C-alpha cells in the first residue's frame, strides 16, 4: 500500500504533538496500518514563527487550498480551532473525499451533526475522539466498548482548568481569584478564561458526549450551564465538613426517554471516585443499565495526550481505508430528542443561608421546605460573627428542580432570611 | 439484511446475562447493526435445570455439533469456561467459518495465539474483551483508543475476589482466613478459591493484556505469580501507617525492548487512584509514552457487566459482517518477546523483620543494605511484646530484584535477624 498523506490544519499545541507522535511512533503506525504515514502539508498563520518541533519549511503553507485541493492528501487533521472558517474548510475537505480527524469541540458541539452528514454522503470518516477529555478514549468506549448497553447517566469532570482551580481552592483554602491568577501564571488557565470558568467549554463536551451516549441530537443550547466564578472557599469548606467535594460537573441523565444535560459546580461525596480526580485531570463516570458503574480517567488536555487521541483516530481512518469501509459509522440518532422539564430533574441540594437569629426561625424555614415536600438529610447551624445573624447549611433529600427553585424564591422573600448565600446540586448517589 | 443467528456455548452466570442483554437491548442492537440478533441454540450440560432466565426449551442442546455444524449459525459465543474441550469447539467453529466471541481468560491466556491464527486463516473475527476485567472495555482501549501511543506500563487490579478480601482486611482489620470465609458466604469467592487467591486468575488476564498492550506474545509461564494467602493484617496496618494500601497488583512493565509481567500483593501510595479501587471492583492503570497516565475502572465480573462486554464484541462482529471485513484484526505481534532478567526489574520494597534488640543491630542491617547499594526511604522500629525482640519495617529506595533477593538471603543468615516476616513490592511512583 502507498504511503498515507496527511494535511494538517494548525500547528499549535496539539498540532505540534501530532507531528511528534507521527514521527516518534512511525514504527508502531507502520505495523498497525501497513504503510508509512506522512504529513504532507501544514496550514499555519505565520510561516517564519519559531516552533518547538522541527518541520521542513517546505511543508508549511498559509493557503488552505494547498491542502483541500491536493488530490494526494488522504486525510485532513484539524487542530486549528475556531468555528465558522474551520467548518468551511472541513466541509470542503469532505466534499473532496478527504477523511477528517478533528480535536475541535467548539466546532463539533455546534456543527457536528451537519459535518457527520456530509462525511457520510461522501463516504468519508469523520472522527473526533480528541474533542472530549483529551487523552481519554471516552467516545470510543461509549460507541464500541459499551455498544450493547443502555447508558443511563454520564458525569464528567471534563474541564482541566476549573478542576485545577477547585482542587487548589479546596486543598489550600484559597479564594477563587487568587487561584485563577496562579493558574494563569502556570499555564493552566488562559489569559481570557471565560469559556473555561463559565462552563461553556465543559458544556460543549457534554453536548458531544450526550449526543453519542444517548443516541440523540443534543444541541449546545440544550445544556444548562453555570460556571465556577461564584464558588467561594466557604462553600468548599462547608462541603468538606459535610463529607463532600466540589467539582465542576457535567451531568447527562436519562430517565425513560427523557434526558437532562447540564454543567454546574456540584458536590460529590468525598468517597466517590470522581472526588479523587485532582488538578488538571479529567474523568468521566458512566452508568450503564447492564454494566453498572465505570470510570475513565486521564489527562484532559495537553499537547501529546490530545495528539494521542488524534493519531489513534487517524489509525482508525487508515485501517478503514485499507478495508474500503470508510464512512460506515452510523450517524442517525436512534431517539428523538426529549428534554426533561424542571419538574422531572431530581437531585439533592446544598444550600447556605444567612438568617436572623430569632426564636422560631428554624421552624419557619423547615416548614417552608416541608410545604414543598422536601426534607433535609444534613443540617449545620452556627452563629455568625455579625451579631444577631446565624448561618444555616443544609443538604436536602431528593427534590425536583422546579420545586427547589420555588423554595429558593420563597426563602428570598422570607423576612427572617437575610441572604441566600449559595446553592449547589449534590450528586453521586445513584438512584437509577 | 437477514437476522444474525447466535450459538451460545454455556448458560451459566455470563450466558444468562448475554441472553438477557440480547433480549432487553434488542432495539439498540437493531439500530446499531441494522438487523435482528437471535440466539438460535444454547449448549448446556443439563436440559431440565431451573434457570434464572426464561429460555424456550427447544433452544437447549447437550450436543455441541448442533451449534458447530449448523450452517445458519453466524457467531458462536463461548461462555462455558474450561480449556481443552472448549478449545476444540472453538477451533471447529472457526473452521466452519463462524465468528467467535469468548469471555474465557483461561483459554485465551493459554491458546489465544493459536485461536487467533486459525480465526485469521478462516477470515473470522475472534473477540475476547470480556476475558479481562469484565465490564471495562480495556482491550479495546489498548488496541484502538491508544493505538497511536507506545504503552510502557500497565498496572491492574484485575481480580475482584482478592480485591474484596484485601479491602475488608484493610478496612476492618480482620485476618485473611476470616474474610475469605465471609467472602465465600457472600458469593465473592468460590468454594475453591485457589486460582483467585493464588494469583493465577490475575496472571492469565495480565498475560492477555500484556500481549496486546506490548504487541508481544506473552505466555502465562512468563508471568511471575504470588498470591495473597500470606498477607497478614499486620502488613496492611504497617502499610497504612506508612501511607500505603495493599492490592493484588498485576504489573506489566516495558523498558526499551524488554518487559516484565508479574502478579503479587504490592503496596501503593494511598493517594494513588488504584488505591481507591475498593471491594470487588477492578481497574487498570495505563501509562503511555505520549498520553501519560490513564485509568479504566469498573466491575470486573458479574453476569450483566461481563455480558455487556460479550455483546459489545458481538456488535463489532456483526458490523464487520455487514461491511465484509471480518478477520481483519492484525494478529502478528510487532516485537519478539524479550523478558527482563531479575537484574533489570527495579522497584521499591516494603520489608518487615523481627530482630534481636541489641546494640548495633540496626547498624548491621543498614550496612548490609548499603553493601548492595540500596538505601531506605522510610524506617519504622518498635519493641515487640516478646522480650528482647524488636520489629523493623522499612521502605527501600529503588533496587533491582536480584540485588534485593540477595539482601533477603543475607538477612536470613544474619544472627541478629530472628525472622524476615514479610516483603512486598512498592509501586505507584512512575519513573518512566
């Protein structure tokens, strides 16, 4: 078989890793696919920039057409990022019958369905393992390893930046702002961290994962998102005291035919395997009807880990080329999308209140909860430094989201409640 | 496409699960493979036995030929266990051009290579995901998800029985014998637990995993095995005190072109993700040159989890049938087997000694170690109840196995040493 020619779109962190792995692991690639794999052309923004990988300057181009229109290029690997331009490039590549491997979650969360359709129409593979949780082969595990099972829930720590920040806040008792600055200095957070700390990055990954795991077209807009910018060290410490650890948690939950997908800071029992996922590591907990609980853990980002997923996808593409079966991945979702309404989303909650320390306050709050049929699992009450005020922290039993939001609204109107300080979902005890 | 017909060899725990999943998830299977999947015949030992799954009695047979010789049966699923007879059945099935899915680690560890060759010659698939770590899709992750990477080390908790026993011993401070009896009563250990507690079961899985992960034909005889029967609660408690947790650990390690595969009770730092794998759960930690550290966690046994892996393999077979590409899995190992000799196996060690409590004892022991160029990382010394004796517990720095075994031999000959009580490998700090 002739050598396989790759066109690489982008030579940033991940692109550099791809070049390195193709070079360093050429023997293994040869053994697996039976022919050499060469990078033929690389699209860059700047032809003369200093790079951490040695690349023959004749490989570089600033013109995407040098890749898209080259009939000798078999596979386009997209690691340039961005959405609209990149979508154009990939659609053109697919129409030129080039297979595509992408690490681009932003793109896949928004245009994944369209791209997969076009790939299918053109008999091309479109693989995107690297778009979710970097080096963890989670999409493949959902699609193949658990192919026979019915996935009922996925919980993911799928953003390394926020996990790093929450780990440091929790371990060192530091405030969000201080840790964020530190993370930026160390390269764990971007100069503009908005899409990480705001939860958007995690939401994109959850949309991709939920679409695949539930075989249902989940759009980014279907994902309810809350970031970590309002998480305080007090919340973390109270959580700890009650036996919980805070994580920015992606949740994709299915009951019957209805699903819920969300991203929010949530508390997990500290004994839960996800609670031990520290620093920039990622992990995805998967519940299957038959298999029960499984977890996939590893680096969620980084040059070489992410490139491993990209090049492993490339191996899949080339194996399919040899067998002549590209474009055979089923793309039609099995189910129509049905989202749960707020009355069907059930969870426990952590709630922290400042109340006026008067006789009967606690009874008033308790009866408000019991009017909505919600009871407490754990309660902590202590006086505040500020005279006449007390702090109450509760963990509720299961409550529907709509019910719980009504409670929050009424609490805010209650004269004895000075302030609702914070409120988080509590996860990790499986009821399915 | 016509319905796919399955012949099932065995209707025990896993076989029952396979029947249930094929029934309960028929919709999902149909969606994935595009045609119905039916169990046509089931080989059993006893036609009239009471079973936990409803099966039409006309499906049952005691004659393997009813499956092997039936030209309408496309895929043979082997969940009957056993080695020599079963090997015959599967060789015959493959020669009749039937694809095979097996959950049989005993068979695959011994005859895997032969079976794969025959499958390849007959253009058949032979999949065996369920043979290692039940519901965890670890073989697929090694073969596909990490296809582009060079695996340098795998550490596995791959036997649920021993992990259950060590967890209980550690958490409740109980002795091995007591916990074993309890485990047998609860169904976590067999009436004859020899192959579990002796490490053979784990060794078979490590041989299968190392062969795949290192692309090298590792035989069961290549795996050094030590079981947990001599582990004492004292060892666990001393381990804990020094920050370690005991696990029956399968280790497959590669340096350069040489490998080492072993199974033994070993100590891991309690903060290591594998140390949190409790009870009957399994997990495999994988180090790749590029990806770094990943972990795969889940149920290692059980009817439905194991059956999930079997039926997911079946989905793979049927997808290949639709595409006409069965038997395309590469079977030739990339590397000649090269095993490390004991001088090349490096590790830290935990060592517990009873010594005569005399002046200069400690110096004598220390100098023995330093004569072999081995130094200590941690030392614990305390008097024993028995007068004139003291207990010494040390954790060494890295030492070669041959060096360490010389030290052990010399210690046993040292007059001041009354007894070498126990010695374990210490793992979990990655030097690769």
